[in-house]
C-alpha cells in the first residue's frame, strides 16, 4: 500500500500522508513498548539509588535529586550478597560448561553418527525435557542427602583445595542436578543446529581418516562456536536464576553455600517492614552477571557467525 | 595405485516392512589407473554405489575388493580413498591449508614439516598456492572446487572418488575443469571412479563408462562402445545429445510398421525376428540424411517444425505427415541450415545406421554397422 511502483500513477500527496500516518503509528507503538519494558527497570535502579526518605517522597521512576541520592543501599546489598555471588558463579559456571559440552556431544552422537537404537535414546532425551521440577524435588533431596551423600564425601577434599571451603562441596550435587536437568533442552538446541549442517562434512572427515571423536573435536566443535554462545547464555541464565533446586538442596538462606537466588527473597525484609532501596539494589546486583555475560557473549556470537558465513 | 572390483553389489534400504533396492547386483571392474565414469539419471543408484565404495554406506550383499582385498568391513577411515563431494564439503572453519592438511594429519604418520611441504607442492600443482591462507567462504565456486580436488589429491590415495564434482560450476568453467581433471588423472595415474548424470562428462572423461538405471547396471564399456553399440534402449537414449530418435512399431511381413512409417527390413535382419514382435527403431540425429542425394536408405516425407542453428551444427525438429502432434524427431546437420520451418523434406534412414530394439525388453537386436576410417578395433575393442 505504501510502496509506490514506477509504472503506476499514484497521487504523491496521498502517499506522503499514508507514510506519515504509518510512521506516527510505528513510533507511538515503539515508545509505548519502550516505556512498558524500561519503566520497571528504571524504577528499580532509581529506587536502589534513593534514600528511604526519597523513596517515600518522590515518584518511583524519577532520578534521585540532591540529598535523596545514596550508594548505601548498593553497598549494603553487595556486602550481603558478595559471598553468595561466589557460590552462584561457582555453581553456575562449571554446571553450564559441563552441561553445554555434554549436550553438544550428545547432539553430535544423535544426529551425525549412525548407530542402532539411537531413536530410543533420543526419545528419552525428549521426555527429559518434560519432567517437571516439582515432581523430582523430594526424591532428589532424599537421593543427595541419604542415598548418595556426595557433598559429605567431598567436603574433606574441598577443604584441602586452596580458595575453596569445605562447604562448597554442597554445591556439587547442585551442579550435577543442573547438568542432568539441562542436557535435554540444550541437546535439542544443538541437535537442530547440527541437523542444519551438511552431512558431507562428517563424511569428508571420515574419508580423510578421522575417527568419530576426532571429527567432533576438530570439525564439529569449532563449527559449533556460534551455537555454543547461544546455548551458553541461555543455560547460564537458567542455572544462575534457578531457585527450586537450590532451595531444596541447600539447607537455608543463611547457609554459607547459599547462592544468590536463595538470599534475594530474604534481603531487605525485617520486622519493621520492607526496605525497598535494599531490595532493589540486591535485585539489580543479582541480575548483573547475566547481563554482563550476555553483552560479552553477544559479541563473540556475532564474531562466530561472521567467520562461519565469511 | 589399485584395482577396484565390485562383485554383485546390492544395496537395499529397509524400513520395517518396506524395502527399497537402490543398487542391484552391480559388478564392475576398474583396472589400475583407469578412469571409470558411473553415469545415469538421478536416482539410478550411482551415488549410492560410489558411497558404498567409499565406505559411507554399508553393503547389503556382494563384495567390494581393492587389490583383491575385500573392503566390505573396512571402515571409511581406513580405506585409503579420497573423495570429492558435489558440495565440496570443505571445512568452513579451516583455511585452505588446514583443509588440505587435515587428511594427512589424520591418516598418515607424516611430520608437520612433511605435511606442509606436500600441501604446498599439491597447491602449486593445482594453482591454488595463493589461496592457502584463505577460508573456503572467501573463495569463488571454481576456487572451492580446486581446493576440494587438491584436498583429495594431496592424500595420494589408492582410489579417487568424485561425486558430480563439476555440477556446481558454470558451463564454461565446467568444460575447462573437465579437461583439467582428465589431464590430472592421467598425470597422477590414480584409479578413479567418477559419478555424473551428465552424459557429456561421461563421454569425454571416462576410459570406461558404466551406465546405471534404476539400480541396475545397463552397460559397461568405452564411451564409443556405449554410443554406437548400446546394449539396450535405455543406454541408446541416455548416451548422446540430442538423444537417439525412437519409433515404436512391430514387425509386419517384411517391414517394421510404426504409426507414421513402414521401414522395410532386409531379409538378413528379420530372419531371427518373429512376425508381430514389438520393435523399436532407433536412429541417431546425425545419421539421418535430409534432402541429400539418395543412397541405399529408405526415404520418408516429413515436415520441418523448428530449426535451431547452433553454429557448428543445426538441430532440426521434424514430424512425419501422419504422426501425432508432439511426436517429433530430431536431426542434426552440419554447416549452414539448408531448410527452414514449414519446409517439406525427404529424410533418409540408411539400414547401416539404424538400431533395432526389442519392444518389450528393450534389448538391442541390431546396432549400427560401423564404418570408421581406420580400424574399428581401435575404437571399439
């Protein structure tokens, strides 16, 4: 409608009017959604930077002015969370790396290598996606606490490793749980990528004399770089933000091994009410790692795509 | 250097109750240093055959031997075979150098410096030494094709397999590469199997060609053998461009009677054929004489439908008077076209050049008589 073709005579004025109306519509919509998505964020950050007094007196999303500005909330939240950050990263980073690597290997084995019975295995993976968290919580807790108390076994070992404390061993069951739970969906993501790769690459490598493991390591792994970026961001965010497993497997929010998500709900609340400045500061800080990761990996992702198609 | 033999090789794809036979009882023999072209329409099983030789497909039945050693159970990795893929299958993340050295790194014990040297040498031979540090994505189709060839050659394999390697190139480059490939193969003397659907490639490149259709081998022989002495209707129609003209009919008294013509057969010819047998008369477009002084052949009146001058030859579409519309036949003549659309002409079919096929089985009953200058034995073994 708005596209003019050279061979038709269109009244210029009507075209201009049409375009303008459409544009106004577009921009209004964009501004609306910008506000819709950004306002809560802005409000959160502004609240984090305000004194309690300023929070009570000013409009939530307005920036703090003059005496209303403070960094005390952020400092306090950080001091409360710093320990938990280490726990969270100590859990999420290894879990994500193991998860993504295993998922990629599984996807390779299930898409690019032919063997008997792989359909059954693939179906098992697919079923794995649909097992609800809630259904496994109790058996999971019993397994890690009574049947196979891995954390207790490892804690003396962890005490001996520099920079680690014995309580960090409690994160290992959590890591394994996350890996197990994350593999199916990550496997599917990799699988769809591997299915789009030409099979002749694997065949060419086979004829070149490479074994299946070599084909994975030297051909498929390097080619999957962009997909690793995507899956890594996705899975890291999942694991870092996860609450239920941490809640079930870590004894309490005050335990030394508690990850960020376990502490956040408790922070800034007291008998005297809720301290919004501290809560918002904590929430903002808690979200930072995922944001940083996203920004860092997005670039790597783009680069990966560039070499891929370039 | 190796001799490749396929003995009653069969490939059957089974999916529950369903079973599809892709290749059936194919037997081939490729002598050391020989260039064999597997040719056939798409879906005829030629690629499957090649992939079985490469070890990328399992064999349902039969045996493949390389230098009299069965390779049925040898994995692709250990066959010492190099293959050029239709899509080239270059590793996108590796440079040309990386692509070429990968096979040497994986399949030989050569030191890094030896590998580098071999790669440089081969790249020089292929004229791609300037491209060694580039990635496949930065190369043109023709360059990628060269790299794919180089990657196969650098391995110095026992056997060289090519799966329609030229089909992604434009016509001019394809013709160039055709010559170059042939030259290269001669130079290297590596036993090669080449798959193509393009009968021109088959004719020009192969020492031997094997024509496949619907999974079964129709004929093996030199290109000229397949051209002049086809085993059956399929080979006759497939080899040659434009393809042979066919007229379906049956033997009545002493002539082959079709819808539009009655072609009398000499007593010699019809002796072994029962009356009433369905027959197909075949004649190559270049063997039909148009409006030329009469020789020993039989003449029929026809109308010129279209004339396509190609410069070196003219492709003339003709129709017999009482033939149905669309039932045309093709004649090629050399030089300047002497007829034009709408002309009525006399065409002459000489008995020496016509082929006769059994209408039911398609088996050749009579092929053209050869009259080459020089001894026919040199051309047709």
